[in-house]
């Protein structure tokens, strides 16, 4: 007689189902908050879209405010995880900082909901982020990566010594954010789509060139190094 196949214990199944349900709620809530804003999104509608109840959502998240905070935490976790996983140790500092800029560029273009969520949170003066214990620790490694690259660049004499990591982060983020967030107004006013696929590589390269020109502006040779040391994978050296 064949031995009976052991069945997974009920607690394990419940844990798996709980994780899946929570992930489904976050996925739908992300779309709804990005589409309608914090005030416009309705927990009832989020529940209906995943065929659950408002009570179930509150069971997992407690409140609409806590749900929106969890959505922000998840959205930021994606880009921060990519930054932490970025392998630049084998690259020279110029190529490394260019690669980091490209990562931000690619992420923001492929995650328009993230852009909308950050814009929405700014209208609320970052009150949800301020209340989150997770987001404070989550964002610190991003600056650490930049500081490490800048330190290597200074040691080799290719980066200006007084460049601040937060300033550089703001410079990279602002270009990438503007390009996606303002694509419709910019296209309507100036007749150019900043996210036009045919201009993708142009803007991606332009960002890297601006960053390198800024970092090398106070060194011998200055911005002349801006178009060198392209990263592997299609970005050839000019």
C-alpha cells in the first residue's frame, strides 16, 4: 500500500494565503491611489476589484491611511532594492555613477505609478512618509551607494571633492521624475513627448552626460570626460 502523501499544515497554508491576499490588495491599491489620488481612491472600490470586502482590507492594513502608507513603502522598496543590488564594484567611478543614473532613468520610465504616487504624497506634505518607520531606513542605502562611488572618484582625482551625495541624488531624480510626470503638459506646450521611444537613448545618454559634466567640472580636463566610460550593454564609448 502506497504511503500517504503528507499534507501541508493548516498554519502554513493560512500564512501563504495571507501573504498573497496582502500582495493583491497592495497591487490594486497602488493602481487606484495612483489613478485617483489619496482623497479620490475608495477602499470599497479597491475591495470590489479584488473581490474581497472592505473589512478584510482593514483587517490587513487597519485604515485607508495605513494602506496608502504601505503602498508608498512598497513602491519605494522596488527602486531601493534595485539600487542596492546594482553591481558597480567592477566599474570605474565615471561608469559607475552613469550606471546608477541609468538605473533611475529606467525605473522611473517603467513605473509611472511610482511617479504619480510621489507627486500625490507631496501634495500631502509627505505626512505618510513621515509617519512610516520603514521608509526612513529604506532610503538611506541609496545615498550610501552614491557616497561610495563619489569617494572612489575623488580618490582617483576624477570627481570634484565638494560634490554632495544628496545634491547628486536630487539632480538625477529630478530629471527622471520631470520627464515622466510632465510628459503630457510638456508635449502639449512644446510639441515633444519626453517619453517618445525614439528619443529614449538620447535622454538616457543626456542624463549621464549632465551628471558626469557636473562631477568633473572642477577637475583638470573637466567635462571633457563626460562622454567616456559608458557602461556595458549598448552604450559605446564616444
